[in-house]
C-alpha cells in the first residue's frame, strides 16, 4: 500500500458514493481500502454487471439501486459524487447529514496522491491534449500515469498502479465543481465556450468550475492559459500560480493533428511538459510520432472521391467550428443530437464560406434549422444513416463528409463512440459508384 494510504485511516466513518459508473466504483474501492463503511448508490438498477457487483460486495461495499432516499445518507461523514451528479439535485437528501463533506472522486483521490499532478481542462480538446502530454513525457523517459476523466480514475490508479513520476489528468467541470484542496503542480485551461448548460446554472458557473483547477496552486506552480482569454482572466483573482499564455504556433510542423486549434493545443502541451524538464527537441520528436485519437477529426478514408471524417467527439459548437476550419475542401456537414448550449447563428459566416450542404439527423432539428436554414442547402433525416446516404449521393469528387454534430449522442446512441462507429459502418456499406444509390 502507498505511503499515504493506511488500512484503518477512515475506520468508523460512513461514506456514501453517488453514481456506480467507473469513477464511483473506484472511489468506493478506495474508501473501503481505507477502512470506511461504504454505501454505493445508483438510480439505475442495471448500473453494474454481475462481475463488478460481486467484486464490490467482496470488498464489504454495500450497494443500493433505485431512487435515492434520506436514509441512504443518514450518518454520512463523507459523500462522494460521480461526475454528472449535481449537488443541487441532492440538496434535500444531504440535509440529513449537514456535517458531511461533499466532494468529487478527483478530490478524494488527490488527498492520497504523492506524485506531482499535471491537470488539463477546457471545453474542447482535453482528451487529445492530455494524451499528447502523456506521450511527450513518456518519450522523454518519464514514468507517467494518464487518466482522470479519461480512462482510469485517479482512485483506481492509487489502488492498482505503482507510483509514477508524473500524474497527467484530464479534469472536467463536473469533477472540479466539487474540489476543495485539489492541487496540481501544472494546470492548463485550453479554451472556454458554452457547454454543459443543461448541467450548470449558467455560463458563469461553468467558467468558475473550470477555474477551480488553479485555486489551490501557489507561486511555485504553473498555470497555462489561452492568450485569447488573457483580458478576461487577468480581471479575475483565482490563483496564486505563475501564469503563462499560449496561442497557436508553427513549432511542430511534423504532426498528424489537423486544424489551427490543434496547433494551439500542441503549444499548451509543450509548455506543460517543459515545466517537467522536457526539451523542445524531445517534444518535436514526440509530437511527430503521436497518432490522433479515434472520433476526433479522424479521416476514415475516401469512397467515390469523397473523404469521410469522423469527429463524433465534437459535442460543442466550438468543437464543430474547429473541425470545419480544418478543411480547405468543400464540407458536407452532419449535425444533430442532444443540444448542450451555444448560439449556432455565430457560425453562419463560417458555414457560408466552408460548407456546401448540411445533413441534420436525430434531435435538435429546430435549433439548427432556425440558425442556418437561410444560409445553404439543408435537410433533415431521422437517422444518421439516411443523412449520410443522402449527402454521399449528392457529393462531388473532392468533397468532405464531416460528422461533427456539436451535440451529445444520447438521442440515438449510448455515447459519441457508438455514434462514430456507426458512421464508419455506414461509410463501409456505401457503394463506390454513387450513381447506384437509390
């Protein structure tokens, strides 16, 4: 067991974990390892597969499914919220344990983390940039753990992995909203735009949550922030860390990451790695060998002279903007899904200059039509397959069919990955001869 973890550390403490997905399971296991009496809650009766259920029960973790009730929280000293579980929705239930500390899994795990933490947040590009940072550090000979909001939760890292030289974490506003002492050595805010307004009360609450990544940093730490936000951020007092600002550069000419936004992300990644002793030559070589992640402006190949690009991870308007700006070829855009916020009329100039046709599918039809109907040819189909087929039939050689929905996938798919996989399946089933499509 690690130096900061002691078997009886939380003996006599009752802890409640809300949400039984990956981070909730990891938090419950960590708490049980520390000797707490743990109850893991989830509204979904099918939240756990049998193997996970058995593992948790074998660790002495109590499970409860279905609607939450006041008795679940009675006597709790610690309440750990999984990402996406807002405190406001539990206010009435938490009233029965007014002295309980309410934190995120990220906050809980950070209490027992000895390694220096490098944290990455922002509205778009977090996963790619976090993965790139991990790749650069590894290529420079560092032992690195990459996780947090992607892959492995920090709590599971503490339980399962040997210590690393550097812990690299993607952190979301959901996680950050419930942190109090989380203290990265280096933290980067990549960008900021309207998102998750179905969760946060307003855009100010969303920004405040993002900026909490810097709140506990000291003058010995480094805060990396976007140059285009400098005027706004300099007005705010939210950190004591040394600040540096970044923008897109030509520092990494050999790379496989398209678009001006990725040039900015590479610069942020370099500044973060530089703080841990990585040289520019090491970073240049590592960036050149980094392979883009799936579903992020990912070229799937050409068919009938038309390039298909999967950007299903684009769940915000700004991510869509970045994807469209990445191409010099005519774009036929696929958009639709569960609206998360943003004024799509702001994209009208870009749409009119880069996009030749829009195929809407699934939910939020009225939002896109109201924003763009009088700009370029636009249609709606109930399914992604119907929309892709129609765009392909009407496309010309040299066009790009770009899936960049600017929405979450939950109207038609379990997640953005399933949406992207279905796009690839649809492409594979299309004939090379467009004229044969009925």
